[in-house]
């Protein structure tokens, strides 16, 4: 790390240890959406766990990405194992009422223990996957694994195709399909145990280059 007084801090990542890289990247790239992922194991037990190395990647094809880490002992997490087994999963989006259960589902329950059952989260059938969704979730994205990229022994990027979407009653306008953010109340992840609510919204209209230049004259002219 280099510090020039008054000029901020500079990091060359080749010289930065793993814990610091995590602290920087997960603290800086915020807020992150949270995928509360449900999967099925070979006995039909429903697993649920949160993943915030998550985002939409493309709408055509409709793809989402998940960053799956291994446990400290290098064994795979139940979510990873179940997706490998069945090729399917559901991303349940997290709102304020679901946040506490999402956090509890991150506890390292042994394989075969169903977090939805332990936490009293009701399930509902999906339309395009065998994996059920969380009934309380504002939105559920039904997904099938497209591919995964392993970067080292403990990091995998999983790409999933969205095959169906369920919206809870009231969160989408049935005519315009616009999201009602007051009804949705999404929660984002900051760093460590910190989260954020969607409290204020503002709009910025997209402008043409001519409109931008008309209101931002070049200083050198
Ligand atoms: C908000 C939040 C976000 C998380 N994001 C990730 C993530 O992106 N990748 C990951 O491997 N683990 C992540 N975790 C940790 C997993 O949820 C945790 O290891 C969990 O026990 C995995 O459960 P499973 O073995 O049932 O899949 C996150 C935890 C929390 C609370």
C-alpha cells in the first residue's frame, strides 16, 4: 500500500494479502444484491443459503452469475454440491422481512439439514425447475446451470440461465411490469455484517452527446 499525504491510498493487488483484498473488494463494490439460493439434494432435502457475489449478467440470453467459494477445509458448500448434482437452483431475492432468516441460513448447517425447515420458511413449487422457491420471497428466479469456471481450488464462477421468474403479488405492476420498490423493499449487502435498505430513489435521464456537451462546455475552450 502506498500513501501520499492528501492523495489517498493506492494498492497493487499482487502485493496485497487475501484478507485485505476481500476487505477492499467487498467493502468497495456495494451494495450487492443477495441471492438466497434454494437447491435440492439427492434425497429431496431443500437447502437455502445466501450469496452476494451475485448479479445479473445478461438479459439475452437471460444469465445470472454466482461466486461460489469453498469452505476453509476446501470442501464444497451444499449449494455448489446440489447444483452440480441437479443442474438447477432458484435465486430468491431478499427483502427486509426475509433479511434475518437469510442471515441465519448462512450458518454452516451440515449437509442434509434443510435451512428452510429449521428457519420455518415455507416453500412453494416452481414452474420450470424441480427446486422449490421460498414462498415469502418478493421475487424468485428459476435457474439452470449453464457452465461454471473454476479459477483455483476454492473459487468458482457459476453461470445460470433464468428459465422462469415468480413475482409475489403486489411487487410488479400487472400492466406495466414496473417494480414497485415500496412493496419490494430490497436489502443489499455492504461489508461484513452490514446491510442497506432501499430508502431513496432518484432519476437521471439518459442524454445524447449533444445534450451533454450543451450543458458541460469544455473548460479549455
Ligand atoms: C449476505 C451473505 C452473503 C454471502 N455471500 C457468499 C458468496 O457470495 N459466496 C460464498 O461462497 N459464500 C457466501 N456467503 C456465505 C454462505 O452463505 C455460507 O458459507 C453458507 O453456510 C453456505 O451454505 P451452504 O453450504 O448451505 O451452501 C454469504 C453469507 C452471507 C450472510
